[in-house]
C-alpha cells in the first residue's frame, strides 16, 4: 500500500507531526462535510462538536487497526462505520489517531489519508478531527478510530436484542476480511500453489468489508439485533450474540456462506475459516428471516438464514447428524500466519 509513492515529502521525526506536514498531507485532504458537525479539524483544535435533533441519539464506537498495514486506511474507516451501522445508526464522522513509526516518510501519511478520505466520501462520513504522531512505541503504522453516529429514538439496536424463536441471518461470507488480508500479506507463499488471478480475487474481497448498506436494508424489516462479524470469525460472533441476548442457538454449518478463496487459503495455512476475522459480514435477527434475505439479495448482497435462536443455553452447530458446541472466542486465526 505504501510502496513506490512518487511524491515529495520529508522524513518525519518522533513527536507531533509538524504543522506544515499536517496542513498539506492531512487537513488539505479533508473536504467532505456534514451539517451536523459544528466544529471540525484544524490546527490547535482538540475537540469536535456535533449537533443532534431532540429525537435523536448520539452513538459512539472506537477501534484500532493492528493486524495489518495492507489497506489500513480503508479498514480503519469501515470497521468503525460497521459498528455504528450494527447499532442501527447512520455514521456521521470519525476521529482519527494515527501513530507512525520512527523515520516514516511523509508520502506514507499522505497516501494513508487519501485512502481514508476515499472511503469516507463513499459512506458520506466526515473526518471530524484527530491526532497524528511519530513514535517509537509502534513499529508499523497504527490507526485508531472513534466513530460518531446518530439514530432516531426507539430505533437503537443492540447485540443483545435476539428473542427465542427468531431466525439468524448472515450477510456475505465467513472469513471475508481475513482472506483479503492473508492474500495480500502472504502473496509470495500463496503463489507457490495458486495462480495470480486466484490471489487477486481473494485480495479484492476487501471491497466487501462495509456492512453499512446491509444494515440500512435490514432496518426496514423490524429486525431486533445486528452484529458485525469481526475478530473470532463467525463462531466468535455467534457466541457473542447468544451471550448478550441470553439465548441458545441452533446453527447449520452447511448454510454458513464461504467463498472458495477462503476455503483454499485456510487449507494452505491450516486455519479454521469459521474463526477467521470477517468484517463485511453481519449477523441479523428477525422473525421472518427470508424476507430480509430477499431484500438484501435484491440489492446484490449475498445473505442466508443459517439457524435460529432457542430459549435454552446451548449454542449448537450442526453438520448433518454431527453436532458441536460453540466455545468462547479465542485468538483469531489470522494471527497464526504471523507466528509461522
């Protein structure tokens, strides 16, 4: 992402990014604005301000991107926007903390902000402010994002809103984000077995990591809970929604959507695709799951009913006549590729 950037710029020293660099490589690129934002980014500004209507709720979320430097700007925007969308909120803006390693070059920062602003423009989100610093505390770029959103009163959703008897819907594919990251990070190794076209298709899965549109569609069908699938994969997300909602689950493994690229790459590295980070996929609870699935598919978003909630405590995954019980999420499978 940051290689071969043919742009002028200085090598950055430890500490706050200089004002001239901040202006030309960060602030100059922040152009999209929303009327709700009363106070935005600027030199010396340490706060942002948002105006809300009387019948609206202010929603916040925060996340760092630490598992990769590939597509870090794009991931930073979507991971936080996905959290807000899962709560039923419309994302408004982001506050960014960008930490760069010593001797980072200015073009790296400029390209990072370019990627962030492209994704913000697609989602109609404003960068409201933040902090940019070079520090020996990191050995690679680290972006931490706080997201700001709004939702009408009475429309706020939580992970714990599932009721027994409801159907569980899953959008897109298990292991989606992890597949894209591994394909980018381990391309040379994968080329020893797979053609370049296969790996490019896997890398392009990063284009599906937003669930903002998934959430907008689902909200029209009186869904009671939404949860984006991130670290721990689909198994981890299913555990989290069940615990939060105090329900049991009966899930059919064969109905969980998987892309062939994910299957192949996980086999190559001996990973479990159901425990691989899956930003871009969302779990949704509804009384009539088929209606939600049909609405999503009409908009080109793959979705499937993968099971239902029960009034017990058991969280069961069935594969034909076999069954296994879900366990609390462990370390995401993605990190195993770095151990090796």
